[in-house]
């Protein structure tokens, strides 16, 4: 019996890798036929609609470097003082471990569009896949709302229209503009994101350069800037800051939703994931250093715009403050664009695996976009703007993200156990996966109570919905023996 079960499990995985992430032989056959026709029409030619390694990396950076770098850098200093540098490096290491594992999983299932959902679905089946997929989708869909609201707050503040009404209006306009950009096709959306990433990294580089020049040429820097009070020193403040900034690194998983569209295949996708995380770590550390060069750690409070506060403290030129505000607008736009792309492809993949209604499988193959997924994600993001409590919205996003990372690590352990290997391999397995799971569980434990409560309620609701739908479809009950 055990041998038969093992053979069935290996058969499922082989089928999954052959069919990409669709789980449908029929759709796979159509895709294969389309590819054969394409090769027949243009023999020996390289596809021109593929994304380069640099563009894929830019999409990852676009999703990672959002409003967080303009807000959470100051929050980390407010919580842990100068030891916020340690928090950013520690969190960066954990995220890098997650990125390594997603790189290998992407090489095992290179055709999948569902990121962590697809990995969990093929490793553990439809139940955990359904829960992971919907949590991950809600993570990205609600994050679009939060990031767009940040855009609205920045823009209304710059225009002197600082009211909730104008913030929401600007956020709604941004969401629908980004939906139109995504509907034009994945390559156009990715190229647009690349341009936005170039602009915001350039603005951050100018801020960092100004901070260094101020510190080492004007004599304004003092080592006392790095002094932290007793309430901002030690392991506890570092852990609190780490939990707060963990989600500033989120977004690189977006690359896993279009691995098959990257020139160079799964290995190039893994390089793009790792590159985006490493570049983000360097940028975060340099921005925090710049903030500490400009203003003492003891003066930082939790605020939405610490960069502007630091520039005002040293009487920086007004044009630089305006430039930083523009950088925040570009950063939020870029992040929301990448998140909408990811949300739509995850939703499509869950539907393609027949876990959501057929209407969500509408897909424009020429533009490589999940049309109805983009439209629905835009409306979900707009509806979420009026949920009333942005903190709860962020809690949904945070819980779904960390849950998907944990399940992805378990999925990699599963694939290694059954010897399903990809072209990219994580070193020192299974220790890397085990360390990652422990670290992520620690972050989950440190999350605000609202995040945990909302997350648990969502999982319970999804379990009930899943088994209700199974009963409605009269699916056969599966029983297993866990112990001999």
C-alpha cells in the first residue's frame, strides 16, 4: 500500500511539472500545440515577448521598494534606535533564505503562475492549496489598496488637499490607471515598472548622497546620532523592529508568477529573485544610515515621512524634499503595479486548477494577462479602500504573506523528500528550510494580535467554504492513515 501511495504521489508531481500549474492535461495539450505552431511559423527565431533578467529583477524591486522604504525605515529607528541597522540586516537574511527556496521551487514548476500557491498545491493537494492561494491573493489584492492609499495621502499632502476624501479619490484613480496598464500586456507592464524602479532608485541615491555629503563635508554629523536610549537597545527592540519591517521586503515573490516568461528560464528567474532581495537589503541599510547621519536616532518617531523630517531637521534645500515626495509617489505606483500583476496571475492559476469559477480563467494569450483577474483585483482594491480600518487591511496582507512563505518552505521539503529536483538547488538542505520556518514562525508570533485574529478567522472560513464546495460537488471523501 505504501509503495502504491508513493508511486501515485510521484505520478502527481510528474504530471504537475509536465502540465505547468494548470493541472489540466487538456489545457496543457492546447498550450503545447500552440507552442509547436509558433515554432512552425517562425523556425529558429527567439521569442521577442520574453522578459530579460534585468526587467524581471526590476519587477521584483518594484514590488519590494514601495512606500515602506519611505516610512518603515524611520519606524525601525523609532523602535530600535541605531540598532535598526541590525534589524534590517537580520530580516534581509531571512528573506534571502525564502528567496533561495522560491528560486528552487520555481525551477521545479517553471510553468506555474501561482507562486507559493502552485508550489503548495502540487506538494500537498487542493485543500492546503486553496487556503494558501486565497490568502496569498488577498495579501496582494489588499496590499494594492494600502499602497494606493499611501499614494493618495502623499499626493493630497503635496497639493494641500489633506483630507480622507481626496486621498481615496487619488487612490481610486491610480488603481484604475494601473489596471489599464496591466491590461495592455505583461511586457508593457513590466517595462513601465522598470522605468519607475529606475526613477525611484535614482531619487533614493540622491538622498543617500546628500546625507553622506552633509555628514562628512559640512561637519554636521556627530557619532552621538547613533546613540540609543535604554528603551531602544537590546534584543526586544530589535525583534519588534524586525516584525515591523519584515513586510518592507515583501514583493519579490511576484517574479515567481511569470518564471516561464523570463529569458534564461528558471535559473534566470532565481537570479532575478535573489538580485532584487540583495539590492533591496543594500538600499534599506544605506537609507537608514543616511537618516542617522542627518538626525539623531533619539529624535525619530513613528511617522509616515521620516525622510522629509530628517531633511527638514538639517534645513536641506526645499527642492530635495519635493524630490523625495515625488520618489514616494513613484515608489507607491511601482509597487501597486507589480502587486496587481501578481494578484491577477495567482487568481487565474487557482481558477485554472478548478478551485475557483471558470469566469476567472479568461486569459489573453497574446498579451499574457489574466484579464478578469486584473479587473476583479482592481475592484477588490477599490472596495477595500472603504473598509474603514487600514490597519486591519494591512493585517490581512501581512498574515497571508508570511503564511505563504512558511508553506512554500514545507513544499520544498516535500519535493526534496520525493527527489523531485529542479535546475536551481538550495544548498544545505533541509537545514535552510527548517531555519526559515522557525524564523517565520517567530515573526508570526510577534505580529499584532489583530493580524493573528484576522488570519485565523480567514483560514477557518476558507476551510468551511472548501468542504462545503466539496460536498456540493459530491466529491468522494478521502481518508488516510497517519500512523500504522
